[in-house]
């Protein structure tokens, strides 16, 4: 039943083509937030090409109208291009590369950040790419357990990890309610992050144009208070 309900998991289990390496609980997360894009004319950007298996999976999942773009630091990944799959070579920690990439490919609808997993790679990619995500778009940052692994630059509650960076974004979402705008005030993330969904090793960001929240009252008082 599980496999029949989730086409991504079904594809993965039946895959006999290019290698795909995924934590199994990711498939429910993917399908929950990405199924709305199936069959639509969209641009999908994935960081981390590896053997090209997940790019083929996205190509099948999203359908003929989707433009699939992969990014990897290894030159040999370029040979994995195929019909409706483009691959760019560059270092995702390099902000200038990211800026040139987004200028060239234009706005995107879906981002799957499954690249190098080091802290600067993850943070720089979010900071440079999220502004180019279309409204109603979804950004999935995954394999965030590396925020706790020293060999990737992480450690428990260490400043500068993606997990700690994401905690700061929670503050940004709530910045409309600040009482001291000299220290903390609404910014671009306050006005564009609709929601953050936290899972084991994954944060899903939904984008929209967000206005200052409004509060109002209706009805009549029933007690003195």
C-alpha cells in the first residue's frame, strides 16, 4: 500500500538505472510538498548530481513540462545530461557561481539541496538561491544531520551550522512582533518565508509574499476582564 501511494518511493524501489542514494523517510516528505507541481511547467533545481539517478527520478515524477537542472562540482557529472535534464558544474560554496547560475537559469519553482553538505555550502546556497524561488515555490534542504558532524564543520549547537542558521530564520518569520526594531526587525525572509517544516535531517521552506499579520475581534464580551 505504501509504495502504491507514493510514486517516488515506488520509482526508487523499482529503479534499475542510475544510482539513487536516499534516506527512506525523505520520500514521504518529497511527495507531500512536491505533488502539487506534477504535470506543470516548472523549473526544478537539484544540488548534488552524483550518479544522476535522482535527476532521472524527478524527470519522471514531474512530467514532460518540467525543466530539470542539476548542479555538481565534479566535471564528469556533465556527461549525465540527457533530454530535459541540464547539468551545471560549479562550487555551491562560491557565491559568485551561484549568482551567475541563477542569472542564467532564471527563477525556479523547486529546489532540492542535496549537495556537499558542508555548512558554508548549505548556507550560501540558501542565501543566494532562495530569493530566486518563485512564490508558491518549495525549497528542500536535506541531510542536515551534518550540522552535528565535525567532519562537515558541524557540532551540537555550534554557531555557523545550517541548523543554527535555520533557528535564526524562525526568528525572522516572527519579526513582525518585535518590540525593539533597533536590534531585530522584519527583513526579506520575514516577507517571503510562508512556512518552515522541520523533519529529521530536512527543512522544507514554502515561499510566498507575506504581509504584516492582522488581528481583529468579533462578537461580544461575556465576562469582565
